[in-house]
């Protein structure tokens, strides 16, 4: 099936905004920066079937930066894993759409997440399981650039290289902003690509808002043998909403009525650049 990926990106951005607005809380900034990454994976790259969410041969996805749950929930709903009518229940009592993904609550989730720094270790475990059981599925893991300040990420990076886990593909949502401000001012992780390369990874720098560039990078990653691959996806925090872009204040703040209306109007007028 062929999908209109630019239209899906606009829809996912609208979902993120309306979900966090309805909840009165959540993390729009880092969800908006990852839209093209998840749309490319779920609608163009990953082998999966919403009718059989536990298919043992499915590709796996881990949202290591679990606070960006709104973008994942939207992608899952729009891909058909559950009814999009559930999206406005984000963070409500008894909703399966918890503030961080809970694997037992929702179809399509491969791992619960929330505690930063753990996702790449889980990705390694799933990749090793694929090797031991003779399965060909790939494992994708989305990391935040603030998250890679965690030491466990680098232990996992060493492990993936040590065991030549070429079925692991990590993506760093490199938007340059974390909860308290610019990443470079809090704990500078640059040169990020050189660090991963020194740990034995294949490194691909990519425009994280270009669907074409992401598609090409994921295809290169799938063809890479003998080592894991990481995409350093250069993105913009709050992408698509001018007053949110690059602003740490929107890491974990929901839009009010007026802000929601303004944001949705911006998306209706022009979408986002680099969609082709």
C-alpha cells in the first residue's frame, strides 16, 4: 500500500497538538521533531501488520525517549493498530495512552519506556534474540540527543558493536534542545557522529525532516553488514509550529486554546518544509 507521507506528517502533527491540549500536559516539542522519522518508519520502512501486532517476524520499534509518546501513539493509530478516536484520551485515567508507553496497555508497542537511557539496551536484546531464533526482523530505536548524555547508552553502543548487531538501527533525534535548555550548554554531546563511529558504528548524517533523505538512510542501514547503524537526524524541536520551534519551554508544556488554534492554523496554511 502506498501512503501520502507529507499528508500523514501534517496529520500526526495535528494529533500531537490536539492530544496534548486535551490532556493539559505532555511533551509536544520532542514529539513534533520526530514526526518524519516515525512516519517514514511506520508507513514506508518497517515490516509490520496491524492485524497481527504480535507477529514474531515483525520489525521492532523502541521509543527510548518515552516522553515523546504522542508521536508514537499517532503513528500507531494512523497505521491501524487502534482507533484514532482514542487519541484525545491521552493521559486520562484508565486510558491505554499513558504518559509514557506501556506495552501491556496498547497493541503495537514492543517495549514500555520512560526511564531515559534504557532503550538501546533493549534493542540489543531483541536483535540478539532475532539472531538466536533465526529471524530476520530489524530493530529500530529512537533516542533523544539529551538522552545520549546517559552512560547506559554508551554501554549499549559498545555491546551492539561487539556483537556486530547489523540488525540494529538507532536514530538520534538531534534537535539540540532538552528540558532545561540547549543541549550544548547542559552537557554537550558533540561530535555525536564521531563518538558513535569510534564505538564501531556505521554513522549516517541526515536531515530529520526530509522524508526522501530518511528513506535513503534507512535503506543504507538495512544494507549495512557487520556493524550497527545510527542515523544522526538533524531536527528542530517543535517543528512545524513557529512559536514552538527551538524553544525549551515547549519540551513539556501543552498548548492552551489560543495556542492550539494558532498552531493548527499554521499547519493548515503551509505544512512543513522538506517533506519531499
